[in-house]
C-alpha cells in the first residue's frame, strides 16, 4: 500500500533551481500560463518493494475546466545565470524510475503548465495504486 500526500499547487512565473553545479530555469511556454509546482511525497507502507516509473502518466492535476499532466523538468529547463533561492527548494524532482522498499519514501516536486486563473480540485496518483488527494476549496 502506498501513502501519497501532495501540497496545494504554487502558481509561479518561473522555477529556478540548482542541480549538478548549474542553475536552471523553467518558464511557461504559453502566454498567460503559469508553472504549477506541487510538492508530493509517496511512501511504501506495506510491500517488500515497489517499483515506480514516474512520468507524465503517473499523476494528474485536476481543476475546474481541465486536467493537467506533469512535464519532465529536465526537458524544459534552460541553463541560467539567475541564482536559485537560498534553500534551493525546487531541486528535488519526482521523475523517472524509483525502487521503494518497505517504509521508504520519495519526495519532491511535480511541475505543470496551467492557465494563470486555474482553480485546482485535487491531484490523482495513478502509478501502482490509485490515490486522490483533494484540495480544500
């Protein structure tokens, strides 16, 4: 059994982070869109081992007027001279394959491109198990 938690999305004009000794920036590709950054945590509570393959089909951010799939941060990030925030909070991404042993977890960020006035209802995890995390309205 997986336990999945997710914070309410933060709507950002851009995401700046440091990885592999370089600074990276992610910006929306469409006008009047924002980056919705969702911090999530997945814990393997009972199985000896769970294999996760996290990609654009692993999670869906649901909103009034549409649903959104995450994008792979490494494919959208551009190197920048801009400094990341001091705590570099956006550097841990949940993407790719993970082996989770019993009582281990993976935590980090998903990024979505959404219209700037989007109202979110929930996020649905659909990898190994189906888990819906509702957001207060």
